[in-house]
C-alpha cells in the first residue's frame, strides 16, 4: 500500500508543468555555489539600496555648495564617541537652544548618552521643564521672524536635511560683515540672517580679497578674462578658544546634531549586521531543506 502511494506521488510530481524559466532557475538552484553567489549578491545589493537614501541627502547640499564655488570640509564625527556627543549636547543647550527648538527630541533621550536625570536637569535644562518633555524654546515664531527676518528653524532633523559636512563648514564659516543687519555673514551661506552664535569662542574674522597669483590669475573670478580674486579670512579679534579647540567644539556639536536626527541609527546598524549574520548562518539549512523538498521533482 505504501508503494502505491509513493508511486502515485511520484506520478503526480511528474505531471507538474514547469515553465522554461522555472527549469532554468531550478537547474541554477541545484548548484550550491550558485545559491551562495546569488545570496551574496542579494546581501550586497540590499545594504546598497539602504545607503542610497542618506547619500542623496548628503550629496544635495554638496552639489548646491559646489555650484557656488564653496568647498565643504569633511566633518570628523563619530557616533560611537559618547564623550563627543555629551559635549555636543552641552554646546547645543548653551548656544543653539536659545533660538532654535528641537521639537522632535526629548530631554530624557540624553540618558542614552550616559547622562543621568539629575545631570540633565542641573547642567542642560535652564527652565522648570520636566525631563520627559520636548526641547522647546520660549521665543515665539512671530518674534523670531521680526527680529531676524525669518523665524529660526527647528533643528531636530537639520543634519539629515543639510548633511554633516555642510553643518561643519557652516558653523566655521562666519565672518564680520558691516553691510549685513546682524553684522555677520557666512562663507557657506551667503547673506544669511543668522549671526554667529559662538563668536565669543571663535573670535571675529574678516573677509580679505586679493589678486590671485600664478595659474589662478588666468581667466578671472568668473572665467571671463578678468583678474581672479583669492579670498582669505583673517582673525582680527581672537576668541576664548584656539582654532583647533573651536574646530573640536563644532565637531562635537555636529556629532550631536547627527545623533539627534536619528538617535536609533547606531543600534539600527548593529541590528542590521546581526540580521545579516543570521541569514548567513541560515543559508546551509535553507539549502538542505530545498534539496529535501525538490528531490522527487524531475
């Protein structure tokens, strides 16, 4: 009786109609190296697709800056540097949170950086807000628009919109400009309405234009045969920090802004690596299971 059932099953399997494409795929899948190659290609493609979206956000500001002749400096940030993130949170609370809000970030998320609730209240919060509340500011949007010409934007996801390199170059690009209402201008964002919030740390710089020499003098500034101009920035009043120390402060601030844009980014990447390792370990079992199911199909 068992033999009859087995033979019937084999006959039913033999009557299965497999298209030409299915046969080719089946022949390809019968080879374990082919399966390993296809799986490896799939795992290589999947992370690449995930990396395209952040790349678009980072390329867009750089492309806009390159059109204006501005070269962005690379931000030496590291999301696993907890000390840098804590320093950036302190700088953000002292110099940015007076005008700019972070309405998508809660104070208690800073506990993930190793800070306690009492440390957040005593060193970062300057009002009677609770630790579980959002990072709002007291300034009304209408007042900000009247004082600065435009309301200060929310900085919750500014790092995802602008990119770390743009923020790093922007915060280091302020210089004195008496023609501007605020008395400040920026080499990355020309005619910006925002004054330098950390001018006491950086100091005051002046923009100096002088005729370029050598090959730079050919073609003019706009490429129409005029005399080319080279731009430099001279420190006229030093700040409380040296240039190296100020660059480190800006690096920590940008590092925190990137963290604030997606606090779960580091853990998300770690979980993604674990998932890929799990899939890698699952491949042999899936292959053996495939052979068991397809062994009677011809």
